C-alpha cells in the first residue's frame, strides 16, 4: 500500500505527539534546489523563527523579520582598520596620514575613516607640505629668506622683493638654520676637476648685478642684485676634506652700483684680511678696474670677477701658484688663512678648497 505526502506527515505528527507530548509539529519538504539538493533556489517554512541558510549561490530570508548573511559580508563588531582616501602616493608624505575605521556594533560594516589627513591646498605660513607632493611651500614667494616659516628646510626658495610691484620672483638658496637662519646665497664657487669653474667667474661689468648659474650649494652661482638689499654678510669656506668654516662676518648699508663698493662696511668677526680684501675694498672684472691695486686684479687672476685688494686672500677661480688656472679647478684660499681658520691645506702658497660661499640677509 502506498501513502501520499499528506498521510506521511499526519502519521509523523501523531507518533511524535504520543512520545513527546509536544503541542505542534512542522515539516520541511526538500525539493530540487534546496540545501544539498542541487540548484540555486531556496525554500523555508517557519512558525516565527529565523530562516535556515541558503544553498550555494542562493540567498536566505526570514519570515519572522530576522536577517541572514551569505557568509562574506559584514565585519567583527569593534574591529579597527587603517584607512586612507587620498592618492596612494601621497600617504605618509608631507602632512598626509592614514585614519582609522571601526566596525559597527551590529557587524554590518565599517564607519567613516576618522582622523585621516588628505592632501589640501598648500599654505605659505606653515612649514608643512599640505598638498603632500614632496615640496614644502611649493608655489610660495617671500620678501626675504627670514620670512620663510620656521621649521621649513633650507633649500631653494622663491623671493619677491617688491611684493605686489612689477619685479618678478626669482629663486635663491636660503639657509634657514645658521645663526637664526634667513640667509640668501649671493655667490657660490665649487671646485671641480671638470675644469669649468674658472671660466664661470669671468663676469663682465655690464652683468655685475645680474644672475649666472642655478641656485644650489653644489653648483657655481652668482646673483649680484642681492647686494642691493643685503645688510648682513658672512663668507664660509669648505676645505678639501669637507670641513666648513665661517671666515668672515660683516655689515653694510647697500652698495654703490657704479663702483660695486659696499656702503659703510663694518667688520663684525672673522679673518681681518678676508674682510679687507674681499668686502671693504673695490671690485674688478676683466673690463673694469675698481680695486685699489696698481693693476687690474681680475686680469691678473685669470679674469675672475670679485672684490679685490692686494689682490686676494681667496679667489673664486684662480690659483696663486703656477699654473694659475690650476686646470680650471676654481676656488682657492691662501694657505696661511687656511691655517688661521682651521682648514686643511696642501702645503702650497694657496690651496684648493671645495667651496667658497657668500651669504646675506636683511
């Protein structure tokens, strides 16, 4: 004898009622597509409880108002994860930093990214890299190096001496650390075995207030226009071993643009001979003789343009020993001055040095 599905269900309930005295019974019929029966469908029956899990690729819902997850969604309540919504290459560059997101109490997902710092417009009154491009104060211009915000690194800065006036901005190396900072590089002579430094310093009279070279401590550079605004000066020299000494400090109240003599120069500290020969006295180029020596010190020194007297204690391009061009090396310092200021020498009358730099501030 065969039984239909209704008869089987009825017999089941009757048997369970006798054995366990339960008041109700439910049954679930498996069809193609249910759990373990293949396919992608689902079916459930409930008197108010939560639904069972769906089969592979399917979904589940609750007849009693509950919810069910397909296994991959959601998160562990209270879990924290780092987050960042800016371009990946800006993370941890400049001011940009990651934040933290927290999974909600129900485990449904993460909340907003709290505490992250994203790229922003660059500001000129801070020492931060707000746009996180790797350059602090990019696009900013200042009236002087002393106006650059404290904490910014030394390096190339744009100066605009007349503010809203018609003069253009220009780049200069700013030393923001030495003696309170605020120093702008006037000239820089760098020794080089390539032999190009000597010829660099053949600057004609007509270009005495001009610019030559690119601003960098690793390159030859001259910006004569800074004599117009400079009021404090310092000369520093790096010897062939890399030791750096400040060899002279002085002040002036401007410059005579015709003679290139500094106005009311005053020796503050350092070597008196360097002050006398390269600050107090005249200026010469191959086509202008403004130094007090009977001859033209620039011509006698391989056409090197600079301030001279008797003729020099340091030279931006020539050697006092034969051959005076010294292969084009560039900066030399009288050995007896090197000994006085604690710099190395090569036991000749004038020694090669790595760098001679003049800085000014106002």
